[in-house]
């Protein structure tokens, strides 16, 4: 007896490991009970066992295979269960060492061992309700109206999702097409713009070429005109000489050159124009002088020097054309007799007085511009708009234009002003700003012999245009 109890204790401790492996367990009975929460199946065993469980479909069933077990022949093989959790329980000898229990159910199972009972060991299979996931819906085809409605709703939801996905795809395709069309449009617009810029550049290049050609023609015509004028002058000088020798001396022994080599009718055409400056009284005012240097360029060039250099060259050109030139100064000095002690107005009035006394036909005050920003450049013609009607503006404009052509400066326009010398002279008057002495490039023009000659030529051309 005592030995039997010890054996039992041993069995309890070493059940699975030792005894299950050695002696098959007999399945002596199967009982079940059911309530709302579960269906409990209890098997009476004579030993511990090992098992495996699985789930099979059609119909949905839970299968538990008990290994190393033998089914008692007295056991009932099938039980109909009146429960929503399980409909039928079957048990059988699946193979010589396996007893199989099948529960027709779409629920889940919970399996565990219990000691005790009529044969010492029990295996409990609980078929339990799954609250969150109704088994019927997942594991069985729809059987109720509710299920059908639910599936229908799901189908509709799916269709709706598919429809939206399709719409989204179409929308993106449309956007993509619109974007591409926009890009294409922009590309074409850019090309068109570039084409126009190219055409414009070509047009300008052509105009520039034509302009140069025209200038070259005009230059040649002018040279020709000057040559003829010179010849004409020489011819007249010879005539005078002849005349003088005839009147002053009666020396028949002397012989003189006869008529000029160039026939008179060759120069007739241009003579009228050539003579436009003959007899004209032109007052030239080289700005600043003496103690007043005017503006000073970055390299130290003084405005008073530039204005005098240009004025002296201009004087030569005008005199050569038969004009009478009145200079406010011929040297580096002030014009007022008060010299350095003269006020600014006195000095400027002195310049006006020179021109007014001489009853000059026009007055030209020569200056160079200056500005704090060294990039400022160009040529400006100034006039006083309150007197002389359009004559002063015409004089200023003719000179400014011709200057720009000669020294290639940008035009800053012909502008009205209040400068003293143009306001207080009686004749058409202009104050001309040749270029910016404060601009490095333009300073070097004004400081060069070539630049000075061109400035003089420009003013001269403007005067000729004015009287022409
Ligand atoms: Zn000045």
C-alpha cells in the first residue's frame, strides 16, 4: 500500500517525461457540458499524454490528436451538442497509437490537464466564445440577413475605395498632362523670346553696319569738301596776290602764275554751304580758369585745362571757315578783371559781357561734367528756355548731337537749365558738358590730344548744322 502511494507520487512528478513515453494511456470516458460562454469536453485518462491540435475547414472543425493513447471500446463515438459554439463532437481511434477528437465548431479551443477524476488524469477541452471576432462571419459562408448586409456593405466600401483609387489615378494623369502642356508652352515661349532677341541683335548689327557705312561716306564727302575749300582759298589768295601786284606795283617784268589748277565750276556746289560760317560772330567761353580749376578727374586732369584746349582748337576750325571768334579767355586765367577776388557771379557776368558787347550771333560755354558716382558718363547740352524761343535749344541740340557722334559718348539729352551764362547772354546760348571728367574712361578722352580735337570738331559740326 505504502509502495503504491509512492508510485502515484512518482507518476505525478514524472508524468509527461517518463510514463507517457512508456505505457499508452487509455481514454476511458468523454463527457461534455455547455453554457453561454463555452462547451467543456472532459476526457478521463489512465495516464498523462501528449497531444496536438489543429483546425480544419469544410465544415469548420477543431481536431485534437492524443498521442500514445487507446480508445476504450465502451465509449460513445458521437455527441450532438445544442450550442452556438459547437454542433457535434466525435471521437475515434485515428491510428493504432492516436485517439482523435473532432469538434464541429468555428470557435477557438483551450486545452489543459487536470489531475484526479475516476481514472487519475483528465484532459479538458474548452470550446470558447470569441467576443471580438464572431466565428460564423469569418469561418462560415453568410447565413443570416445581418451577415449578408454586412458583406454587402463591405463590398460597397471596397467598390467605393476602388472607384476613388481610379479617380485619383485619373486626376494625377490629368494633372501630369496639364503640367506637361504648361512646360511645353513655356518652352515654346522661351524659344520665341530667344528668337526675337536674336533677330533684334541681328537687326541692330545691321543698323550699326549701315550707320558706319554712312559715316564713312560722310567722312569722305567732308574730306572732299575740305580739299575743295582749301583749293578755293589758295586760288583766292593767288588772285589777291595778282591783284595786289597789279595795283601796288607797275612792274611789267614780273610774271605771275595764271589761273588756279582747279576750275571754279568744280567747287560751286559746296560753296554755299562752305560759306555758312563766314562773317558769323561766335563767342566761345572755356569754363573756369585761373584760381578756379573746375572739376578734377581721377587722374588729376582739370576741367579748366580741358575747356581751354577744346576752345582753342575750336577757334582754329571756326576761323578757318571765315567766322569771327570771340574768346572769353585765351589762357589759364579768370575773365573778370578782379581776378581771383571776383565773386562767382562777377566772374560769370564778365563772360556774358564779352559776348554781349561783341553782339555775338551765338554763345557757347564749354564744360566737363562730374559726379560722385564714377560710372556716370555721357554728353549733355544745356539751354535756358525762357528766351530766344527755340533757337537756344536748337543750338544746344545740334552741338550735343555732333559731339556724341565725334567722341562716341552716350547722350544724356538736351536739357533746359538755369545756368548764369546761358541765362544772361543776349544771343542763342548753350552750355555744353563734353563728358564726365569724373569717369575714368571719359577723363582719358578729354585728356588726349585726339579727344580734344574730336571735341572741337564735334562742336564745330554742331555750329555748322545750326547755321546750315
Ligand atoms: Zn564746369
